[in-house]
């Protein structure tokens, strides 16, 4: 089926594709936002119109996720990767330690950042199976007195998802960059959630942080200003000039999600989209092999391999010829990766599944 504006099926792991109606609204406001005679990219971040953009975006995000009282929401710069440093700088005290659960490449980067600050206990490492699964959080052996427990809810590269919220009285910190807003989450079970926007809710340049006030109170007051969560909260994410356009587009995405059924409806759609691809993999008789174990197969990042590098190259080339781009897998996994975030159309999943069946029949 032809896509609006002759758009291709963009399976990129990030930046993500955005809803067409969001892009259309951003286009219509590009030169003159709401008739003000200037673009969001040109207006002062101290102006009333932009303050309203930030406040509305926060309110809609709170509504989508059901963020309870006692949590602060921030729109910051530096992406999720800067959080790998900011979190231990703020919450890993001298002489203390933090627990990290390692299920893929981004969890590894988070550990690398934390080790520059203090002691890290890697309480689970899925490396022996090349990160093809995630453990049950309740089954782990936690460190007594650990400052917090960090995990990555969905590993983009390996295509592995926990599919659970934590439970218990520990302070869980979660990098939810690649599956935030793909389904409901119980925010009350987390001390902190953070997510780069470019995977599932907007353009690159902004990271969303949702932090419990009690946890935030542990942050030292001597942190450098731009890395100080307290200062960012006091200034409503406007301590300095923020990524105004990125926040604006995120706000449009939040409104799109609200008017299309919220996260419960989005979860049904995302599960259905992913099932089309996993069914195609299973139906290939072993020609396509999934990387992740069944119970942890991501709805956002479907990873699979082919029998040889030559066939993989041919598959990618032919797929590109059919308007299906960015399917190459990461070198640590190989093969292919189809990222089908919130705004990715179901037609694209069906088109890829049909192509996979034809390619396997021809080359199997």
C-alpha cells in the first residue's frame, strides 16, 4: 500500500519515524506558530507561548503514563547517554555501590559510565548467551544497601524486553528509551525513569526524566549546574535554552497518543505489529532465526539472522528496492533488525512479512 507523501518504510532503530499527522501539524506551524508570526525554533524559551508548550507536554505525558503525585518531570539535553553519568554522580554516594542488571549494549554503556563514579555491582550479566534474554527482576540477588538498581527495559540492539515493572521497596532506575509509551507502565514502582525521545516519542535532542521526589532529595547540592537535577526542577526544565523544537514535537506526539486511545490501545497495536514479524520468522522453517528468546522478544526491535552474510546482503538490498530501509542489524548480533516503534505503520510490518516469505521461498 502506498504511503502518504511517497514515504518509505523506515525500520531505523533511531531516530524513529513520526506520525504523519504530527509531521503535518509541525509543518503547518513551522513558519508561524499558532499565528504568532514566528517558529517555535525562533521564539524565546522564556516566552509565555513556549512555557505553555513545555507545561502542556508535561501534563500530557503525566496523563499518558499515569504519573502519580510526588514525581517530577524534566526535559533535558544530552540524551539518555548523559544520564549514564548524571545518575551515579547524583545518587551513588562515596563509599557506596549500585546494582546494575546487564542485558545488552546500552546497559553496558550505563555500567561504564557508573564505574567512573563509584562501585558497580553487576548482579546479572546475560553475556554468555549474547544477551538473548532478560531475567525476572524478582529472581535477582540484590546487594544489601545498594543505592539503586539500574536496568534497561528494552535493549534496542539485541531486541530484548523485560515485559515487567519491578516490584518491592528497592529504588529502581530504568532506561526506557526504546519502549517508553509503547505500553502502560506503573511509574510508582520506579525511583526514576528516563528515556531519549528519538526512539519512540520525538526527534533527537531531548531526554525525558521522571524522578520520585524522595529519591531526588538524595542528590547533592554541590553538583555542577547543568548536571544538577534539583536546579533543573527548580527552573522547570528551563535553566538554560532547552531543545525547544524537540520538546514541541514530543508534545505533539503525546497528544496524538492520547487521541488514538492512549497506551492501552497502543500496546494492542504494537503487540499485533510485532506478531506479524515473529510469525513470519517462525513460518520460514529456520531460514530466519530470531535472536531473542520467546518470552523476551521485543515489540519495538525485531532481531533475526539469515543463513549467511551473502544472503543477508541480498536481503537488505532487495528490501531497499521495495522501499524498506534501515534493516541492517548491529554488528554484535548481525543479520537484520526491524524497529517498529509506535508510529511505524502496520502496513510496513505486513509488507516486510510478505517480502520475508518470498525471499525465503526463493533462497531457502
